[in-house]
């Protein structure tokens, strides 16, 4: 049975949404938050909209996407999951909220897109979260381009370099 997740209320669409879904390592979580803070010094007004609520513990990517999709202004959500907490790089899982936009395509014209859906997730280093979020919000870069960047990285992570 799917659990009911709390509504996410963000004050600013330009602030990335980061949901903690793993509560096994508080030290790792503090490292993620510190890395986000270092990444925004002098450039951004806010680190991020951090959701630290144990009702999100163990939430899957699909569940997070369904909950976050209620915010129509949001294009991407970042999860601090088990991989984030175990990896020394602390990469967050970025989930594309626009990936399901292809569901209503007419197969007569868009069969190729239907047969090969676009990727909907990629790992992002904390220092690249604002860059990824901002570019997706502005539609400067498509999510698959970030997936390609991660594929070229030895650790499979989008970095802000």
C-alpha cells in the first residue's frame, strides 16, 4: 500500500527541492547540506528547499515524482537517498518531472519517442544542483543532456565544472 506523502509547499520556484529519503546516516546528511551551502555562497539567495520529514523515509523515485508533480512549476526534484548517504561524492538523485509528458503522444506520429522513452533520472553532485535546477527551470538544457554529461563522467555524476 502506497503511503500518503505530505504536500510540499515551496515559496520560490527558483530554489531546488531536495527531499531526504534515507535516514540511516545523519553525518552524511549534514555533509550534503554543507556541500549545498558551499556551492551557493555569494551566488544564490537560498541553499535549497530541504524536506527532512521521516514520512519520506524509504520513498521510491516513482513515489517522489508523483508527490512532487503536484507542484506544476517544478521541473526536477532531488532525492538524498541511500546512494547519496553511502557514496563519498554524496550525489543526489535528480528526477525529471517532465519525463511523463510523452505519455499522451499519438503513436501515429511519435512511435519512435514512445518506443524509446527519455531518461528520467541522473546523479548530481551537490555543487551542481543549482546549475541543473536552474537550467531545467529556464529550459536552457534538456534533462537528457545532463544524462549524457553524467555518462561521460567516470563516476556517472553531473558536476558543475
